[in-house]
C-alpha cells in the first residue's frame, strides 16, 4: 500500500526540498517553503527487457508530413480588440491565461466575452470567487436579456471537471485558477501545488474535448503572475490586462501566444455599462494644447501604430544629486539619453532635475521613442514649443547618431492619417516616395543635433 511522504515546496518558484530551509535554495526567497504531503508510489520502474526474442512494443510515432490537415475555425469573441490580441479569435482546445491587478476589470472583460459567445456556442462560466447571485448582478449591468450562458459557482476541482465533461462546452471560463481546490492535496488553495495540479487537470480535459479554456490569474505585488512559472509554460497564451484603476482606459497585451503574434495590444474604455472598444486609440494619448516640453512620437505595439505625446519637465535641482523620474519610459533609458544630450549638445543637464511621462499611462519600451524623448527634454530646457503637426521617430546611439527603426512605413501612415504634416526620421530610410504620397514632409537627419534643429529651429544648436 502506498505511503505518503512529506516534502517542502517553494511558493515562489516551485522548487522542492526534503527539509525546511528559511531561504529557498533555488530562488533565494525567504520563508516561502511550505510543507506538503505527497503520495509515494509503490510500483517499480519498467526496465528494458533483456530477452531480445520477445516482440517489440508497437510503434506510435507518425511522420509529420503524413498527418492530415484539419481546418482551424477560430471562435470570435464579439470584440475586435480581444480577437486582435488573440490572433484572430479563440482556438478550440487552447488555454488562455488572463492576468491583471485586482479591480482592473478582468472579470468584467471575460463576462462580457462569455455573454457574446453564448449567442452562437455553448459557454460555461465557473465563478470560484463570487456567488452565483453576485455574478448575475454584474451580468445584468453588463449584458442582461435572455442568454444561454451557463453559470457554476464552485471551488472544488472534481465538481468543475464533472460539469465540463457533462456539458462539453465550446468555451469555458475559470475565475480564478487560484481559487480552485483539489481535494487530493493538503495544501491551501492558491499554493504552488494546487495551481499546478488544477491547471494540469483542466488542460488535459480541454485538449481531450477541444474546449477553449480561459483562466483568470492573480498577480503579485510586483505585478508578476502569481503561482508557479510552469503555469505560464502550460498555457497556450498569456494576456495581461493593464491600466490605472483611476483612469478610464485599459490595455490588453499579448505576452505569449502560440497561435498568433505576441506583443499585440487591445484598448478598452471602462464605462458605466462595462468595457467598450476604443475605435481611435491615438486620441487617448494626444493632447490638443501645445506647451513647452511636449513631443509627439509614433509607437508600435505589435501590428498597431499609436501616436503618443511625451511630456518632459526640466528644472534647476535643489539637491546635490538631481532627480530623474520617468513614467512609461525606462529610467535607465532616460539616463542614457540625458548623457548623450550633455555630451554632444553641451546642455548641462547634470545640474537639472528631469521628469518624463507618457501621456495616457502607456508603457513605451521600444528605442524608437528616443528622438521624441530628446526633443521633449531639450524643448523644456529651452522653453520652446514644437511646431504643430510634427512627429519624431528614431533610435539614439551613444555617439549621438540616429539609427533606423522598424515598421517606419506603418508609423508614417498612422501619423498622416491623424493629420500630421512633418516627420523627423533617421537619414537613409528610403521612404521619400511614400511620404510624398501621404502628403507628409520627411525631414531626415544623421545626428540628434541635426534632428532637433530641424524640429525646433536654430535655438537648440550646441553651445559653443
């Protein structure tokens, strides 16, 4: 008869140890080892048969070229923004992990999606955190009316699996994976072992009956998805729902996607009746009033181009060490750009505080925003205003040179569509004919000094 043995599992990385340590030997986290009971198997490993005369095991592998091609019919979620991030819709039998901060709107997004999908396919919504009446109150506010959406308020994994096998829905939503509990494990819901085993059981069932499964995942205080890292490897797509809780817009990002492009972006606006799609996302990140220290860039998120305003404030420091604060741009990137401007343009930024922010709370990580950051900083330092209708796109090298960026054609098309008439880009882009067709003046520059002179005028030339 099998006996159970005790082992300690790290709640941060999932590492296992035979005895307790105050600090995990794998990831170095303190006080994360939790004791769990694991059944010990009494079977023995199969060994190779020493008798060669016995018949060999049947072959199970198949040549990949001989496999039959099956048509892939995606399920439309009823939201173009959601479908964009997924790569065109839900793939039957796929696992989608949706994470985000508490109260950001994950349940609202998935309940709206479930209501839209229930109009043309069977959908099961499993609420493990709220009662059925609580979910219905929110559903009446978001959708209401008649619907074939099936609702199950349950935390027991076995009962959830039984309902999935009995109903066999086309789509199932689990809200959330951290709230499910496997009775065979002694650990508490949300622990590494519980999340891993519950997700693995749901994956096996989803693949077997081709049910598209969406899992809601919690995040830690650092903003990372809670639970073992194996959860992100297990699923087919990882989506993050971001945004300021006190702002109206929300961003849905694709971090991992086995059936589509990654780093796609979907934009929503939180309204009284739920989440609404944003038809023209650039309106969220542009301001009509022009002021000193404001520059406009074109950022690319996947296949989408967004015209965004950057705001900079340069002021004399009151401390021995100047302050550097960046919102939406990496602080190290800002330090690098300030050093290049001081070295190659003679601007004494080391004696000034510098504050930088991306309008609308968007996170811009690509280096194509470097030229816009430099223009905003210099404009604030000189108290200048960039001419209306000008966008700046380019990567800034440590030698002060401008480097070409990717997807420049898409960026210029988006700028022209919004009425911009001038674009400062690195020299050698080879898009002169395109810019002429878009009624867009293309100003090419080799260095940051030349680019800022083209954008702001002779007042920004390097000090002699």
